[in-house]
C-alpha cells in the first residue's frame, strides 16, 4: 500500500508542515528543513492571532529575509482618545495610484485605531501579483515592523505559499517578458485593517468599514486572478456574510469580479493542526481557479491523502 503521492506533492505538503502517513518501509525520514517548518504553538492572544516574537526563518534562499524583530516590547496603547484627533478619510480613494494610496493609509485618522498604532501596515509583495492573500489585522510584530504576517502565523503562511511556488518577494524581483513588460506572478499580502487593534482584540465593524475602501483599492490596483481570504474577518469583510468559514469553504465566491477562496487563518491552523489538510484543499482549489497547478489539484482532490489521526 502506498500514499499515492508523488515527490512534488510530498514536497508541497512538507512545506506546509503536513506529514503524510506511509507504510514504515516507504516512509522517509523528515528532512531538517521540514522539521524547521513544523508549526510551533503560538502564544494565545485575545484575538486568536499569532504574536510570537521569534524571528521568522527564511523558507528559501531566494526569499528576502524579513527585518529582525526588535527585542523590546513597547507598552500597549489604548486608543480611547479624544474624537478631536480623528479626521475623515481622504476623498477619491477609488482613483488613487499606489503612492497616493500608501500615503493616504499612512496618514489615516479615520478611526480610533490610529491613536494606538506605531505605524500602519499597508501590504507586501508584488503589486502585479496573480494571488492576493487577505488577512485580518496587524499584531504587535506587524505594528512594529510595518509588514503583514511577520510572526509565527506569517511563517506558516509563507510555508503554505512556498508549497505552491509563491513567495512574498517584491516587484523588483518580478521576471520581465521578452518585450520588457513585467510578467504577472507572485503574491500580494494585505490585511482588512491597516492598524493594530489594541491588545489584538477583534476588529470592530466601524473599523472594518473605515478601512474597507483602502483594501478595495488595493484589490483594484493589483487585479489579482485569485483572492485567498484567510479567517473570519477577511471573509466577512470581503463577502459581506456572517456564515462560518466551514460552510463557505470549497466554493468560489466573488469580490469585485475577482474569484475568492475562503480558508482558515494561519493562526487558527497553528492551534488546530488537523485543519491544515483542509487548508491544503483550499489552496488546491485556489490553484485550480487561478489556472495554475491543474495536475496537482486533480490528484489532491481525487482523494484527501491526509487523515486527522496522522497529525496527532
Ligand atoms: N494576522 C493577520 O491577520 N495579519 C497579520 O498581518 C498578522 C497576523
């Protein structure tokens, strides 16, 4: 009896930290980098997001290393500040270019979260990406470093993306076609909220509403082939629904004409390891919809090779 997986599929699953059961004779010893990619339980936060402070390990030599995480932890801020410090969002977000949009986000004082932030967290990756990943909100590390998903959840996200050949590398590394035009590839990662909620609490409806035009414009500028909505708040914000993720998975939704695949938040996957198999299915569906990796999708969806007991 075999697992029915070829080397490429095994490598993908290993990148995600998923171990596949195999008969003893056929089982191979895990490589050192697989062990490094295995998730480490994060510190629980009120919002359930990962805020572990260990630096993220690079998942490939080509990938730019994220900036090191500072050791010092600044005091938590409470954004309950006088309303006088707030100001309406700028007009014309829907026609802003990248520079204007980034400046508008950096200067935004439309909700009380601006009073507690160290900096805004705009987004990272290729601005011509085929894939767009949308998460919830910056945590402590993201607030300090100005980049989304830099903690343990971010490490898992990077591994998941690596499993399908994507990384958060920036525009400068985009390949150029023979006519000099940058070719579309890669991934752009952004959050529903651009400012950290205090003590990592859940985003509030008014905060999501204030930030929504920025995200909408990011999507319009990137024009991705596929959006991967990770976690409850990304899903609720993009799809305007309160249905649980479990009921929304496995289908293709739409946001502004872009196909959306719903999946679990990486911080949740760190706490619920068996759900990683579902996240893998979601990635396969996204690959299929994005028109990439058709062969991997066909064999992965034919039968799920991963049973819950294999993750214990
Ligand atoms: N969780 C998110 O949803 N986004 C981040 O940037 C970090 C953690």
